[in-house]
């Protein structure tokens, strides 16, 4: 039985808030793929690693973190939307351990949001996508994840309740 929740989103702040509430609701812990990455490569942070090794390398490492974190039990793992680029094969491995949830907005809204973020040149290599790229990622993630939730116009609590409802359906809970 799936014991973990994988939460994938373009917006780290939304992911983190939803993950914390889900963890409270289901009595789980929160793991963050970016924090795990930075722990593994300390004292360097993600920006330094992108500068040193490139965005493709960092995306691959983030994919590995998601893949190998299935050793944990009772966790909500926060993953970035960039995993759609490099983690296609990861979904086969994690699908037995994770209920995967994709939180998304329209590609145009996501592109605007990401462009407005004040990202370092290195982080922009990891996080800035065109609406066409975002649309392609949406297709990959919608087909790979157990449930997809469009968050356009929803409050945080509405996103949370919708997510809990979809997870309960997967577990056949009332």
C-alpha cells in the first residue's frame, strides 16, 4: 500500500503550505527535495551547484532524490515541476510507494508567476519555462500522477480540501 504522498507543483510556497497541512492531517512528516539536495551537497546550495555542474545535472540529482526517498515511510515529499524533465522513469519506481499529486495552474499563469520571481541567473536555468514547455510538463505529470488539481482561483484551504478529497478517493476512504 502506498504510504507516502508526492506533491509536485510549480510554486514552492504553495507546495510547502499544502504539504505541511497534509502532513498534519494524515500524521506524516514533510520532506523537501530541494532541502535534501542541499543537505547532500552541503556546503554548496542549489544555485552554486547549477553554476558548477549545470541545470541538467541538478535536475537529474533532484530526480534521484525523489526516486530514492521512497525508502522513507509516512512522508509528504515536495518536488519541483522540473522533475517532469528528468524524472519520467522515476514515476514507475515511485508509483508503488507514493500517492502522487500534481498541483497546477494554466501554463500562462505559471509562466507569468515564474517570470515575476526574482531568481538568480542560476535558478532561472532550473525554474524558468515557456508556456509551451509548461504545457508539455503538464501532460507528462497529469498522465504520471495519481491525481491532478488545477488550483486556478482557489484559496489555500480549497486546494488543501480538494487534495485531501482526491487522496481519500485513492485510498477508498470516506
